[in-house]
């Protein structure tokens, strides 16, 4: 660790307050250029601990920046990992209040639900598919707490990878019954297709993102519990949304899922 525990506490409190109060901030590495990867995940852990202490429960995990389109959009080269809690859940067809967010964007994702524990290191696509129950469409709403989405990777990790809301729905299918590489998706905003893609955009296969998450957890002495929901990462670039927008994600063979911004 490059930062002392008190600084980690302060940075976690700051980012958590920015998330709760929907206010932006400069990226934290501006004031702490020596911040390490361990520091960044330690800050994310502290935010999760504060939420759990306040009564939240873990609703799942996410991989972010897993597609070349997203990496290009953000000017980065590596995926990142974060947590999902129950306060982020939006029911299928439900509403997201933009007044509670800073500058939301949506991402079309394939979600996995596991039925067996997964442990790294050494996790791979085959192990993920063998341990998965179903896959289904999901829309992640990201809302970086950093002004104008200007950040570096460590700052993003500390900010729980911009996680803010998510909705899953459509038709859940057996994870082994579909070829997720060639599964096509269309993201629509107000009835217009705004992004198109296929599962292979996510690291060649969306299950590869889940395997990377499991190996990341393994390096930290953790595993992915049975019954976990995992957002495997945006298949396309993220699309900005505002109040009044209706967003629908259509996934080949899995129906559609929608969310409204009010
Ligand atoms: O889920 C994601 O891919 C987002 C990762 C964080 C970067 C961003 O805010 O776009
Ligand atoms: Mg995402």
C-alpha cells in the first residue's frame, strides 16, 4: 500500500458521499499520484463495508471496461471489477431518477447467474460455463463520480467502477445452450437503435470477463459464491441518457429488458 489507512478511509468516505449525494469530484489520483492498485481496491472495499454496515446487501459483481469499444472510449487497456448492492437494482421496465445521478450512461451487457462457487486462480471460460446457471440481458447504468468522466483506471476502481444502477430481465436461458460469442444485441434509445454488437466484443467471449473477475477475486483470497449475478461488461460504448429517455436492450434469443429515465 502506498497510502496510509486514514487516507484510504477519507477517500472512501469522500467517494461514497459523492455517490450518495450525486456530486462530482476531481479524480483522486490528482491529489494522490502514488496511489497503488491495492489502495484503489482497498478504497472500493471500504465503500462496500460502509454500505453493508448501513444495511445494504451484496447483489452481485461487475466487470467493466471489458470491450475494445469501451477501452477505446475511455483510453484504457485493462478491465476493472466492482460490486453491486441492492440499492442499485432497478426492476425490469422500472424508472431511474436522473436527479439522483450525476451524468448517467447505459451499457448493454450479458449477465450471468452462477449455480456453483467459482475460485481462482486458473478460472477459464469452460469453468465459468460449467458453473453458470442462466444468462440474461442486463442494462448497466454507470455514473462516474469524476467530473466529465475524466479519470484514470485506479481512480475508477476506487469509485467502484462507476456502478450506480442496473436492470436485468428478458428471457433467462441456459448458459450452455447459446453461443454467447455470436449472440447479437441492439440497444435502443427512444425507439432508435443507438448501438449494435455481439457477445464476442467482450474479451472474445463474455464468460472470459467472468473468469477474469474470479481470478481477480482469487488473488484477493476471495471466491465467487454460488448464486452470484455478474454483469460481464458493456458490449458497446456507453450511451449517455437524460430524463425522458426510454432504453431497451434486445438480445438475440433472450428477449428484451427496458428502463426509463425520469
Ligand atoms: O462498467 C463499465 O464498463 C464502466 C467502468 C468504469 C468506467 C466508466 O465509467 O466508463
Ligand atoms: Mg458495465
